[in-house]
C-alpha cells in the first residue's frame, strides 16, 4: 500500500480520472519487497474487464506488463479472467495464468485503487481484480505439484483468502 500524507494520497486519487480519461486506466506501482503494479479504472473503460495486478522484478517492468495486458484486452486479442492462460505476456518465456484476487487481500495490496473506487462509487463493492501468476522455469504453477519457488519470482498467493491473525494450521 502506498504511504504518504492523507493530503498527498487525496491529491493522487483525485488526479486519476484525468489519467484514466486520457489513457483508459492508471497504473499504481508499489515498491515493496517484491515490486508490483496494478491497474485503476480499467474496469470502468473496458466493460467486463477486471483490474489487473502483476508482480515483477522491478517496478518499471510491473507497470509495463500491466499496460501490455490491458492494451491487448482493448485490442480484443486477450480476455483476462480466472484461469485464462496467456503465453504472450513475457515474450513466451514463461506461461502466465490469471487468477482472481481474493477480496480479503484487497486492503493489503490495493490501497490507492480502493480509495479511488470509494471516492468515485461510495458504498459500491470494489471491482474484481486478477493477478498474472507466472509459472516457474519448468512451466509449473504455484498450485501445481512440482512447483519450484527457487526458479521463480516470489509471488504471494493472492487468490487465496488471508487467514485471520492467530489462526494456525495444525
């Protein structure tokens, strides 16, 4: 989630409609331990399309990949939804599958996007989000047997619900 003063965050949120009007969506980049970026406004300008989130080795690449996905959606060459496979995102190097981000993950990862949505559509549910999940070097995804996290960028499993604090699995 992006930090900063309340005034700075408000200024950013209120500037987004113009960016979305000009470009079709905005991209929010977040530089945590594992950099990621996500779209804001794509669900408004591309009806039926969820917002897109991508983890990448750098903020620049994450933002570029979000833009690439949504450009292809706008051109009609890609549809993003739960389970859709995409072999064109990373120049065909590793397959990608889009997974729906579980709503319990929104507040941790989509701060500015949630603020924008609440400002524009108070009281309405937040739009759906999908994340691009990259297979490891052997083409295996994190939810499949044989996945090797050492051969891939660490990616939090945002398709799973968060566990409440104090909940432990035996």
